[in-house]
C-alpha cells in the first residue's frame, strides 16, 4: 500500500507547486517548508540567526544545502543549519526528519534527499520532475524573479543539487534508477498530477477504491 510520494525536481520546473497541489488533492501532509523548519529546529537554529547567516559567504556544504533546500517558495533561500554543523550532521538530520515524515504516513515529501533515503521502501512512489530551460526561466520570471537572476538560478541551483547528491549519496543527479517516473512539467501542472495519481491508482490492491 503506497503511503509516501517523494518528488525531486529541477529548479524552476514547478515541482514545489505541483507537490503542494498533489498533497491537497490526496488530503495528505506536505513535507516541504515544514521539513526545512524541522531540520533547523534539530540543528538548534533560530530564525534571526538564519537571516544573519544568509548574508555571509558559506562553506561548500552549507551552500549546497541551501540550494538543495529550496522548496515550493522557489527563490527563497529558506532555513539551513549554522556553521557548527558538518556535512555528515546535515545528512543525518535530514534523514531523521524524513523518517519522522514517513512514520506519520500519507505524505508528499519534496526533495531533501528523500528519494535516496527511501529508495528501498515498497510503500513509496518516487518521481523526478524536469522541464526545458526556457520553460523554467519563464516560470520563475512569471513568479517575480528578475530575468537575469532567473537564468542564473536555473543553471546554478541544479548544478549545486547535483553536487549535493554526488558528495553525500555517491550517486548521479538525477539517479534514474531511483525513480518510478521522470515527468516533463511542460505538459502542465494538472497533467503531471494526473500522471502521478495514475501510478498511485495502479499501485492499489485490486478492489480497493480510491478515497
């Protein structure tokens, strides 16, 4: 019985918005900003400290985590641990929070390495969302990002997400073998959701109706 859906995505393809809409359709818990807040809580960070750190030059692992943590609020650097944490601590805390989400069940988890933490679970569907570069830039601009910044973010954030996965999970990004499907969001958000729901329907035992 599927009770967890993970969504990893290219920056700017609308993955955060799609994850939120999907969770709402299913009436499942969305672990996106909540997940980031939990990581910060376990790292003993307060919001004021985080805001101050955002203006400083970060070490490699902090810059990678910030890029990897960008959620449905694309463009917001969100919350990330303070300098006392090393890479191992970041991954350990992320795993702990993902496991908390899994224990609650019936959830959609956006990124944060969840696809790798949960790749061996039979109750999980894992998806990767992507889009043409022009579509990603156009979406970011429509959400208020300046054109030159949108183009820079589309290139930089995915590069750093790939580095995060390579450094901490020793895998390529995207690691195609991890996912049940890779979906081009250029077909439209609602169409992407329908594709994911079709996978969910097919995974249900015969005779078990959808809610």
